[in-house]
């Protein structure tokens, strides 16, 4: 059973809400509210299908929101070796053409990463053309399980803090900082010896984050979301990406299950009402 599903079922038990497991692994359940709420892995009944898809697609997230909320400048590039039927969408027909365009639009250092990705896999901080070529080669490597047909070039913003902020129907339910003493770019904070999730309870910070997030929270069909937000060294917030089905493994490792169970209780009670 996944950590977030375990917390969800405990929330149901606490609130005396019936639920049913629909698979042997106990990661697919029906919660007895309304006509029945289905939770499948980290997919929930709270968002529309198109919103869930946009949240997975970093390029579309940027195209949808960057004029309403501060985000790092981002440009997507289709794999120039894609199949013939998709060649009509290829604007830059070689790695050299892609890199030329990237260098026209961005200064070094810059970020190259796959469009549909998570957990810091295939995310590169590039300081020159050679590093950019290597990053593109990794992302467009069809023999690699983490292959993506879209690579993103992105403005690098020096982070002072990185937050995960979870909202349900516009209400902030959880906020924590991702803390790591390994300052290397791309270091996954939970993989470091002293990496951990640090709950944020400073009301002024929470208020600023909530205000910053408003353009994203107003999207039709978006009810439940984890926003990844960085604060730069000048104290300015930038939205990196949205997650329509956040998991809480790393938070629970650092802080236990209590806050996540309470988060699900609040969502279920609001849904019931």
C-alpha cells in the first residue's frame, strides 16, 4: 500500500467514512461519499482530466500560466528524430539547430530537462554548449527508460528556498520546505544524509505563498494540487510546476503521518459538505 493511500484510509477510519479496496495491492479504492469517490494510485476524483494532463506537461503548464504568474522562461523542443508522422511539428531539425536556438534565447547557466518527468530524473544544469548537447542526448535517448520526446530549456533561477505547497479548493492545507545540505544542482533532497522536509508554519510566509499561487488556483477544474515554488536569492517566488496527484512519501519520512491524515480528513469533510 502506498503511503498516501494508507493516510487516506486512516482519515476515513477517523471520520467513520466507509471505503472499499478494489485491488489486491490496496492502492485502488472507492470511498463512500456521494456516488463514490475513486482513488487510483495517486490519481484522485478532484481534478478534471485535462487539468491532470496539463499538470504532467511542464511545457503546457508554462504556456498556460506564465503571463499570470512568475515562472522561469521555458521553451520546449521536439525530438528531431521523432517518427515521420510527427515531423511536421519539428521546428529545429538537428541537435545543432536546437542548441543554436537555446543559445539565442538563454544565457548560461541554464536548465535542460525532460518535459514529463519527476524526482529530479534527467534534469541538468548546463554551463556551456557541450553540457547542453550531452543533456539533450540523454533526454532524447530512445534506449533510456526515461526518454522523453520533448526536452525543455529553462532559465536558471538561483534558489534560496524550495517549497511544496498543497491546496484544496483554494485552501492551503500543507506547506513544507525541501531542505538539503547537499547544494549540488539536481541533488534529490531526500537522498542526502541530512535531507528532510521542514514544515512551514510562519503565517506571513504562508500568506505570501497563498497570494502568489492565486493565478494557478483559479484554473477551472483544478481543485487539488501540489505547487513546487522556489524563492530566489532576492526573495521573489517562481512557480516551477504543478502536481495534481501529490504523494507524501518524503514528508512522512521526515515528519510522520499525522499532518497527511489530517489533510485527507479536511478534504473528505469538505467534499462531503
